[in-house]
C-alpha cells in the first residue's frame, strides 16, 4: 500500500498541462516514468550559456518571448510580439498585477530563478485556461518538493560576480521532505551598479538592488490529499531606468496562497486542486536623483488582489481534460504628484489610475482525445466575465463626458488543434477565437506619460473588446542525430487598441509633445515564425540554432511598433566528464519595418558573441559547479528595436558563478 501511495504522489506532483500532452501509453508503468522525467527536467531555471540567469534572461531563451527594455531590471515580456496587456502572466495560476503605470514592475520581476521550477508558456487561445487573452499565457511555477517515505534534506547555494556592472548575487535554497510534511525555502539578493556600453561609456541610472525570499509548507492530510501554504516577499530599492525621466526608489510585493489537493484512485476525476490567494504590490517612482528635471514628479502606485483558482484533471481511456475556474478581485491605484525644484511646494495632484476595481470570473476547459496511436485532437474554450468600476470617474469624464462609472463585458474563447505523428515526422494545425477587455491603463489611465514617443496617454472606458482570430501550424522531424521544427502563427485582431493623437487637451508633463488617447483600430494583422534545429555532431558535441521573424501591420498597412526583425541564434555545447564548454552567436538584422508614427526609428543589425566554461566536482557529498564566461565578448556597441529610447545594451561582461548543492 505504501508503494501505491508513492506512485500516486509522483503522478500528482508531475501532473500539469504539459503532462496532459504526452502521448498516451498502454503500459501504465511507462506513463509514470515519463511524468517523473518531466518533473526532474523542470528543476533547472538556467540556460546552457549561463547558470545564474535572472527570470528575464531565462524567458528570453524562448523563441516566442522578447522584451522591451527600459534599463537593466524588470524587462517587459512580449509574447508573440504583443504587449503585456494582451497576455496573461500568472504565478502558479494566481493573478498578480503590477502597480506601475509605466510597466516597470511586470509580474516576472517579483520572483527569482531559485524559487521557480518551471515556466509554462502557451501560445494564443491555448493560454485561455488562466483567463481571457490574445497573445497567450505565461505561468511561473514555483518549486514544490514531493513527499518522501524517508526524511530528506536538499539545498543549494550559488554566488557570483559580474564585472561590467559590478553585480554581486547570492541565491540559496533549502528543502525538507518526509512522509507527512514538506518545507521549501529560498532567499536571494542581487546588487548591481551602472553598466557600461560597448563604447565603454557608463550608462547612468542603470543600477538596482533586489531581495527575494519565499517559503512553502505542505502537510499530507490523508494518503491521497494534502494542504499547502506559500508566500513570496520581494523588495527592490534604488532601481534606475536610464530610458525614463525617473527611477524607482522602492517596490514591494507580498504574494500568498493556501491550497488543498485531492487525488482519486478511481473514476473520471483524477486530481482536484483548489487555491485561494492574496497579493499586494506597492511601487514608488520618482525623479529624486534627476536634478536636471525642471519639474519633479512622484508616481506611487498600489495593486491589491484576492483570488481563487480551482482545477480538476479528468481521465478516461483515450480522453483527458483539465477544467479550471478563475475568480479574482483587484484594486489598482496610481497617483501623480508634481513639484517645482522645492519639493515642499506641491503644484499638482491627480489619479493616473482613479481607484479602478476589476472583478473577473472565468470557466475554462482544455480537452485532449487520442484518436489513434499517431494522432490527437486538442480542443477547448473559456467563458469570462469582466467588471470594472472607477471610483473617481470625474477623471474619465474630462475626455469622455457621461461615460458610465461601471462597465461589464463577456469574454468568450475557443481553440482547437490537430496533431499527427508519422514515423519521425510530426505535424500540427489549429486555430482560435477569443476576446480580451482593455487593461486598466487602456480603459481608465489619466495622463500616463510615455517617454518613448513623448506623449501623455488617456484611457477610454468605452473601448470595445479586442477580438482575435488565430491560425497556427507546425512541422518537425527528429531522430537520434538531428531535430528540426518550424512553427508559424497568424493573428487577425479586430478593435486593436493603440494610442492615437487627440485634438483636445494639453500635455501635463513638460516633456510631453502632446496627448494621445487609446482608441480601437478596425483591425491589425500579426505573423510570427520560428525555426528551431539541433544536431548531435559528436557524442559530446551538440549544435543548436534558432531563426525567428515577425511582421505586423495596422488597418492602413502601417507598421506596428516593437515587432522583432529577423533574428538568429546559433550555439555549440561541448560536455565531457566534468568539463562543459559553450559558445553562441546571436543577433538581429536591420529593423526595416519600423514605425515612426509610434516613436520608432531604424535600428541597425548587430551580432553578439558569448562564451562560457564550467567545471563540476564534489566536495564530500556536495556537488559543486564553477562557471566562468563572457557575454558580448567583442564589446559590441548596439541597441535593439525593443530598447526604449535607443538606450545601448551592456558591453563586454565577464561573469563568474559558483554553486554548491546537496
């Protein structure tokens, strides 16, 4: 009976959306082995080039995620080349919302690589399980140690130094597991100064300090059920943003949850998992260290969210499914306080987010049916209800007289996909349809300054839902030596929300050149392509390559902003016994399809060479890895299409890392 319990808990901890997509096997034992392998593989949030990556650097290794960068910290993730409003980003399925109107605190900035076990990325409507979306979903999964029949302790400590910006970091983990109780803990600290570009010039206001810690406690209430509580605390101070006219002096977040999980030995329902959560974020932007500003401004913001996530995994024969209920209540508040040089004399106050309440509820279902040993159909849908209320609606009435204080929306979504495997070839084709509601800024923002195009932005509560029509396809080949896969997707988005110049209103920020209001284009089109290949040259020598391309236009045929040009990455990885060696080249071609209307200019082509080496050894029972490497080895001076205001990227950066694990 004890072995049966162990098997069920292994299945339980390994079960997720990715496991659902594993081809079903008639041999139950083999199926469990596959799930175990998936769970082990997800314990490393690192890249082949660099062990001590940040969460942003790890996500950037995905071929369908890029970033807008306003500095060295808190990059804004773009999924399928769409802004963060069009994607759903969650932590273990929990909705967390940033408190900065300038998007300087994306959800990815409130976790660290050492308290995550995996990142689950879903493209398009496949991501609607976590809520209404257009681009897809990014779910950051926290570490969760499985129960063990014997008492076990595991831990790791990693430290290192990066020379360009004098960054020093410490990452620590500790876990304990027994038959009834599990405890996980992590702590991390990063401190970095200003970095230097490829011309060896210091990029002012690019420093940051970050502290993060987390704890998780689980208790087995019966042989097939358990309760768990988790908490994350994150604090960043003195964070500079060279692309903006102000910096961040403090950001804090507390993210908590309590969950109950139940396994079932028989019947259609195999797993039921319910979680309640609470998180609070506060974020303070100011220009205290910008004496050149003629008028000073503080921009504090607060975001508080209560929520519920309840999911059930179903399995019967060749059919499996996941049903998920999402519900949350969020309050977003942001202020603007303007001062002359004498900060004791405040000259202006306004709410840039006028106490906006959002309530959202959705029911979603993903289904998978194995038609045969070689083919499968995945299909699903979601239905969401979105409610907004602006407490100080008079700010909205200035530009939209008589607009209602409350707004309700229905947000449906559908998707389907067919997969076929023929010998060593695999193919898939699918489509999707979905709605999303305007974000808080798009609907209710009041004079939000955009330093990229230098306009103040005004929200519109009466915007229509964005409606997305999506098509996707892939084809691949794989054997013991080589693998190649091509993926494409196409989005036709009606009522595409974007800023357009308003004829009324004067800019509030003295640096602004005008006022833009969020409006809906008739439609926009977006195409993404990725080609991935790998080749085992020798037993210990492996090659990887990636090629990506995107194209996006508005209803007049004009270019949309922040669309990635043709990009490439190629790498070699050699590993023999205790030694590993990696080298890579990556870059973009010239950005031809840029958008002057939205503040863009042409960015030239660039190519970056990176290199690293690592050595593994044991000190008693402690595994130790030492790594040394260099990013941008040739000290290239460059700026990409996604660098806000053309701020230059970091120049040559030599890094070191030492990791102990037991």
